[in-house]
């Protein structure tokens, strides 16, 4: 089976805050994974496909955070809970943030390769 993803994803639990535009309230959850193209996270609310969101992602080890606009590409209700899994795509990330993401993902992949197998 051929991989359909455009970007490599790394499993990562980062704090993400989001608000659906137009903003009502900000909610905070953790990402499931991240790539230079977008993120996947869990939430307690249904987010309609094609919704635009404003997010803030925080990288705790470096204290780096950034805000971005994203588009909801897909949403799935989880069968084992009342949560939803959401995949969002970044919209027009500035080059310095994109560069940070690419470097972060490369470093994460290198660390995971060096970890002993369980």
C-alpha cells in the first residue's frame, strides 16, 4: 500500500489551544501528531469539515509557541468515547515557523530512531 501523506508525521503530545472562527471560546487539548502540513488532535466538540480555526501550539521543551490559521480537513467520532479526532491543515505558515517545524520533526525522528526497542 502506498503512503498518501505528503509530509512525515511524528507522534507528539503538544499543547494546542484553538478557537473556531468566528471565535466564541478558546479550548485547550493535546495533539496526537504533528507534521509540517498540519496536526491531529482530540476534542470534546464536533468541528465541521472545512471550518477555519485559529490555533496556538506550544513546544514545552523549547518554550517556543506559535499561532496559525488552520482548516479542518476531516473529523471522526471515536467509538470508545464521546471525543472527536480532528485533522487540520496549516494555512500560509510563515517561513520561520515552517523551518522550525521541519527541524523539530527531523530532530524528533532522529531521537525516536535512537531509542531502544521494547
